[in-house]
């Protein structure tokens, strides 16, 4: 039997076919939407158990708990600094190029956008913090809330670290469950081209034409801002920790192409865990940083909200001074965190932001609702690259990185880190990183 091309080539072919179908037969393309929905549902089904098993397994084998606390502080500081830089990039681009100037659309209101705004009308900091605590252990897994599952996983992993013996049956069971979950993931990923085809065909069939044309300037600007951030900021971080940025991108290219078709970074989460571990990052680092990053290191979402708020102010002819924009950064640092990373998640967070910024019209949401799916693609792509780079950075800074494994996975050998030269010692004495277990 003739061998099939690699997964990323299959996905590219599926995306090209989806675009052609979306332009030639929009209604038929829209009917392909269940294919994408089913594939996303299968991958989201794997999310909760993989997060739990990965983090618990890693924490249960940690012997230096102070190191874990230090890693947590470093991760949160990194997330906040890099997300703030992403917001600044978005605000700079939207002020420099003024994509909404002259649109004069202050009276445009969309019913769907109004419904989204109503859903966050009672949003408060205390309510958000309380929502992070699940009502029961089972409830967190039933809802699939990453932050709640992360909380339970941390508690379970720490408890096992203190109580479990080296020959614990429970620990062996979790390790075997992790292997089974990754094997299930391999089976599901064979459907990736079909899922990407359905999602992309439905998007092109639904949002092509006039809606795309009158907001084309905003779309181009947003993609350009995301590219500037990814290459300039994330590329700079990779350079500072001694990793070739091109090699990191090639490592996750299959995941990026899948995100391109589904506009959701959640769908590649389980596979991303496996790849980062094989590329030299320690189990504990991957198990902690990546799930936390999916809630607190949403660089693409930060850019999206900064650009969208600036665009709405321009399009509605609302004065929005530099001082107000800088004050908005503080608010965005809260509203851009948490929530899901599926397509449309950033739109809900934008609604929460506009609900709090009384000087901007809520009706401005109607300008973005029609193209949210197109913007969500760049958001998800940026989030994926941002969280991958964050995991590598924390692993390097913690000395929990296997340079030989990275070279084996990417074909490129890391060089000495500019910020932390001592981290290169891990190349000579590899840590507990997983190389080719899965």
C-alpha cells in the first residue's frame, strides 16, 4: 500500500481543498462544519485526563519542593511581562495605522454581540476567583475547566509526593494511564486533516465576501501585529535562551497547521505536551508551565484585545487618550486571563473589557462579531508559539532542559544562553526530561 504523506502535508492539502470549496460552494462548505466540531470535541475530550496525569506524575516525583515554588513564581512573572509586551505591541500598531478611522460606525449594534455582553454583565474579580474552585472533584473534569483541573492536579500531585512510596501502585497506574492516553491521541490525530477541512470550509463559506472586505484593513493589521510580536519578541526570547527560533517553529509545525484550520489552540494541547517533553523539557516543567500558560500566558489574546479596543474607539469616533490606553493595560491584564482557548474565547473577554470601560460603546462589538473567526486564527497561532517558547524558557532557566533531546527532535543543537549560561550544564548532565518515551 502506498505510504501517506506526513501529517502536516495532509493538513495543508485539506486546508487548500476547504478554501476552494468555501469559495465555490459556500452553502455546501458550511455543511462541513460538523466535521471540524467532531474533531475538536474528540481532542477536548482528552484534555482533562492528560493535564491531570501529566502534572500529577511529574509532581509526585519532585524531590525539591522549593524548586517547584521558584518555578511557579518565575512562570507567573514571565507570563505577566510577556503578555503586557503583547498588549503594548497591539496598542502601538492600532494607533500607528488607525484601521478604524473614518468608518463612522458608532450606531452599529449586533444582536449576537449584545448577547455576549449580557453574559459578562455581572463579571467581578471576586466572582472570577471563586469560579476557579470546583464544586466537586468530578465537576471540574465534567466541565473541562483547565484552571480548576490544574488546581486539583497540583493538590493531588503534592499529596502523592508526600505520602506515596516509590513502589506505589497508584503512581504506576497514573504512569500507565498517561501512556494509554497518548496512544489514544495518536489514533485521534489521524483524523486531523478531516477535522481541519471541515472547520476551514465552514469558516470560508460563512465569513467570506463583503464582511471580509470592509474589515480587511483590521484583519491585515492584526495579523501583522501578531507577526511582529512572534518574530520580534518571542524570537528574541528564544535567542536569549540559546535556542534556534526556526527549529522551535519547525518542531510544532503540525500543531500550527492544525490550529490554522480550527482556530483553537486547545485542540493541540495534548500533542504539544508530548512534543515539548521529547524536545528536552522536563516533565514537571511541561506539566506545570503549559497548562498554566493556557490560562495566564495568552499573548495572542492580549494583542487581539488591545487592537480590538483601539479599533472600536476609532470606528465609533470615541476620543481615547494615551493616558486612557495605558490605564486600559491594567484592566486588560485581568480580563485577558483565564477562560477557554477555543475559537471565540477572546471575543467573550473583549465583551468583559468593554463592559468595564464605560467610555467605549458596547455596540462596537458588532463590528467584530462577523470576523471574529478570522481573527481567532491569528490569536490561537500566537498563543501556541507563546506557550511553547515559555515552556522552553522556564526549562532552560531552571536547568531542567536536555540539549541532546532537543537536538534529536529538531536537528539543531542549542547554543549557550545569553541570560543564564549555567543552564548549559544540563546538556552535559541531562535531567529527568523524557526523550523518546512516547
